């Protein structure tokens, strides 16, 4: 005969097991029906910028194939951290996801205090695209190649300056990384965004800039800026005539801005796979490819596992660059 105390323990154990089983079954059933309503895509930047446009193009195409609308919710502020935090705190059911840029894995190395963990509080879905940075100078600059830049910087003895869209932005860190590799000194001038920096560059107020291809293209095409090289290992499909910095004497130089989708930690693997599958399909659509080409973006489309590995490697790479540059913010 089972003693009363043992009967209570057994009953509690069976109840806990039953509840766990029912929750697991419910999650599995929910994932199998996914999605049965619209999906909210949080973009932590204003409409019209490169992060918004890159995420929005794919979202529109996904809505056609996944069977539910993917609604973009722009929540700008604090270098993308306001919108990112909203996703980190959201229910991990696949109905709230994040569309962000490489700044997502850079911020933890730059900001001393963050209210969420950019790696541990998210699960990667898929990388959308890679966008090379382009090294540009004023059209009347004597700099016409990477070797010209290095020689000119050494001649100027640290008086050369380079602009960026902000402290610890990819353009800023690209400049710092190049300084270190080339053994030159340049002064950094931070702006509040690419547009004012590019205007000053075109006007000759600053000497050079590493900027994203989409931002710099208009002034390059207008003949106001001279492109020198791109920052990725391979030449950019949008401008195959431009050499890479890697082939110009710095073989390890490989920096780009990239974009992707993330979900809150705890999102079922089946849901992640479903989302990734539709992202990959969208990135093969000719209209999406054409839209990306106009932005200078190169489609990727990775699996959740591939994007997770990429996140970790990029976080480490940027952490090293940030540490060496000394770029930190409160």
C-alpha cells in the first residue's frame, strides 16, 4: 500500500509530467499550424533607410508565399536598440521578428550597458544580404588608388581625415581597421548619418570616407565622388571594375554591412526553418534581386544554423576591431 505522502509526491510528479507533455504538444501543434495570422517585422530604424528597405523588400515577397502578411513596424532609436529590445521581450512564437543590420552584433562591444543580450536573447533566422563599403574621395582629390592613399597619408603625417556616419558605425570601424593594417594615421570625424558626411566629402571639407554602396552611389554617379576600392574580399557585383582593398595589398581586409532576420530566444526550430525557407525563396525572386542590385546589395539567404555561426564569427571580429579602435559609448 502506497503511503499518503508517497501518493502525494507521485500525484504531483504525474501532474507535472502531464502538464509538460501538454505544453510540448501545444507548442508542436502551434508550430505545425504556423503562421495562422500576420507576422510583425520590427525594423529598429526609420522608414527609407538601407536597413528598412532591405528588410521591407523581402517582407513583401514573403507575404505572398507564406500565406500571411508580414507587417513592417519601424521602431527607431538608440542605434537600433529600442526596436531590438522590443523583439527580445516578445513572445517567442514567430509572430514578432527583427530585421536589422550588422550593428546588431557590433553594439555589445560598443555600449557598456545594454538591457538585452544581442546574441543570447535572439535566435538567427537568415542573412538577407551583404553590402560592401566603398572607399570614396572627392572627385578632385589626388588619391586615385589605395596605394596613393597610404602614400598621401604618410606624407601628411596624421593630418588626413576621414568621415563616417557615426562613432562605432561600420564606416568608422572600417577606417580604423584600415589605419591599423596600413600603418597610417588619420583623424576620424563623426557625423550624424551618412548624408551630411558625404556632402562634406563632396565639398572637400573632409578627405575620404568608407561608406555603404547604396549611400554613396548617387554622388558617385553624379561625378562628385571618386570610388577607389571596395572593402569585401570579392569585387562588388554592382561595380566589378573597382578593385578590392584586399587585392590592393591588404589581403585580410574584409568588411561589409550586412542585414538579417532574427527571432526571440525560444522560438521553435520548426518556425525558424519555415521563416528561413520563405526568406530564401524571396531572395531568389527576380524582382527582389533587381531591387537589391539597385541598392548595391548582394542577396545571401542562409539557414538558421549558418546565420548563427556567422553571427558568432562577426561578433568576435567586430569586438576585436572595436577594442583596437577604442570606440565605446555609454
